[in-house]
C-alpha cells in the first residue's frame, strides 16, 4: 500500500528537520519552504490513500496516480537518506576535529579544502533534489482532486514504533548474506585506530527489514565477543538529546539514571566507554 511508504517518509523528514534544529546546523540551506510544502502535501495525500488504495483495484487511472506517487516516494526516500548521511558526516567530522585539534591544522569546516568543497557541492545537490521532488509531488497533489477521494483522518503526529535488540532468529530467513556483510564491516572497520569512529547506515523504505538486519548483526556471536560494550537505543521523534543520552547511559551501566543534565549524562557515557571498543545502534 502507498500509505506504508508515506508514513516512514513523513517520520524521517520530521526527524531530520528536528535534528538540524537540535544540532544548530543548516547543512542544506534554502529548502525550508520546499520542506514545509512537502510535509503539507504528504499529509494531505496520506489522508486519502485508504480510499485511493481501494479504488485503484478497479480504476486504472487511480492506479496510475498511486504508481506515480510511489515513484516520488522512492525518490524522496533516497534524498532523505542523503540528507541524513550528510548530518552524520558533519557530526563525525566535527567530533574528529575536536579529537585531533592539537595534532593537525584543519580548515574552517571539517578538515581539508577539497573536503569542504565536496561538502558544499553535496549540499547543493541535495537541495536541488529536494526542489525537484517537491515539484513532482506538487503536480501529483493537484491531480488528487480529479478522483474525488474520500477524506480520512490524517495523523499530524506519527507514532514512532519502538524496538529492542531482541530478535527471534528462528523466524528469520534469507538474510544470511546481508548479516555477514554487516558483521564483516563491523569487525573490519572497528579494528582500525582506537580513536576512529565509524558509522554504518542501513537505509531503505519502511518495512523492508532494516531493524531485523540490525538486530541480527547486533546479536551475532562474533560481534558480541568483539565489542566490550553494546548499546541499542530508540531515537525519539522529536529528537530528544537528554532522553537518548540517559537511555545510552542506563544501558551501559545497567541502572536507572536520575540526572536530566545533558552535560552530566554525556560525561557518564564518556567514562563508561573510555578506552573500550563499543557498538551503538540508534533506532
């Protein structure tokens, strides 16, 4: 169903925008108007998709409209993955700059002039893609009125599904190759220099099994033996640094945390992982 595509995209779009505000960064500039319009159009179409899914069974024109919407959703998912990865690269680069500030002279952004230039090009590319997707979605939204869809209640605040690291491997099949690839990457890259931080992103549309794959890798025997600390944490929507830091520290220390001060929580996390090889899976 097309509705199954829209909900994760709306959730991801909301999370990314909230994260940029929380981190006080603006990696993709000049797209606020397009993002607001995207959210408005997505919510409007989400409210009629139940009727559209029912009508497309007998109406070829409606089926074509739904297919066009799905195509734009796939494009939007790719752009959001790029945007999310750009934020992650910025955060990792910023952390690396702080770690090595006494060892290397870096440029004003992340490290090297060519890297700075590449970042600018990448951000501009993301902005152009967002604009293009917004224009396509705008056309599809205008066509919506032609079909007289019944309006269903649109959910302005999408409920994020929580998850744990537990998985029943007996009911999972056909993921061995993917698990081995992720495990190999985890074990290989984490053997590099101790101060290096590596990130592995599992991307794709909602419902294809990203969480299950992460659970399989997280519980792999080799991974468990390799990492001294493993943390699985659900990221809230909207993004809440204090709640996430508290959840990470509680997982590390195995006890409840009463502090609500971010600095204190982060100091606790730092002490718990200091000198240790650790794996953090945010979901």
